[in-house]
C-alpha cells in the first residue's frame, strides 16, 4: 500500500470511530437516568420479587 492509501484508510477509520463515539454518547445519555439517585427507575428489593413469585 502506498502512503496515500494508508492516509485514506486512516481517515476512514477515524470517521468510523467518530460515529461510534456519537452512538456511545447517546447510549450513555439514555442510561444516565437509570444511574442517578432520585426520581425515576429504582430497582426492586429482591425479597419483594421472591415473595411476589411465591404467591403466584
């Protein structure tokens, strides 16, 4: 491969990484509401789940 080919390949790889980084930032932003304390989703106590299944 020539230098020009390697530079082009490098630019394409950088572009792919940039697209993946945008996707990761989007997923992180969506998941952040589950990671913060306060309002929103709160996991259930495992004992509550076991009790509910036992009564079914």
